[in-house]
């Protein structure tokens, strides 16, 4: 009983803390202490299909036409290109909903100290693979898009 009371007190006393759990930790990695670009090949092992297919198509497009903008020309986890790390870190709130081997983690944050258009709400879909949470998709509640739905193919010129 004491643990339940302690957990309740901590959840009220530390609202900005990431007490949500292991699925949230998989997402938190991409935001703090510094934002990481999800499509970077060195983070590929943290993802699963369908997003890995898009990342592979993006890699191919970059290799074939290195002087052109590839498929992913923004940071999917931010739904933006520009941000202030201090503001993002200070305002980041993560909540998770786990259902067996799947989870949804919602990340809410501000990109900049001022401006209504700097607020973001991103939903990360995760799957448990070999005991680890991996990201299957990212969607923006703010601007209504889903990473897995982005097109990445040869241009039709």
C-alpha cells in the first residue's frame, strides 16, 4: 500500500519526469539530452517495419542523388527542422499506453520558448521485439501525418 501512495505522490510532485516506463524510454532517447535524427543509420536497430522500409528508401535516394533533398528532409520526431534544445528538454512530457507487445508513447513539447506554432504532439507506435521496445511508426497529431505513409520513390520528371 505504501508503494501505491509513494507512486501517487511522485507522479504529482514530478509531472515533468519520465515515470511512464520502458516504452517511453525508447522514445525519450531521441529527445534528450540531445535530439537525434531518427533516420540516421546508426539508430536503425531501434526501429522496425514499416518505418525501416522508408529509411532504406531514403538511404537509396541519398546515394543515387546526393545533391538533392532526399525523402526525409525534416526531423520526424520533431515534425520540424529547427528547434531550441533547452526549450524542448524543459517542456518534454511523455505518456505511454501499453497493450501487450505494443505501445503508444505520446511526446508533447515546444520547439521554441514562444509561439503557438511551436507546440508539438507526436505519437510513437512501438512493438516489443526480443524483449526490447522498437519504434514501428511516428505520427504527428499537430500536423496530421504518419511517417510510414510518406512516399519515397523515384521522381517523375
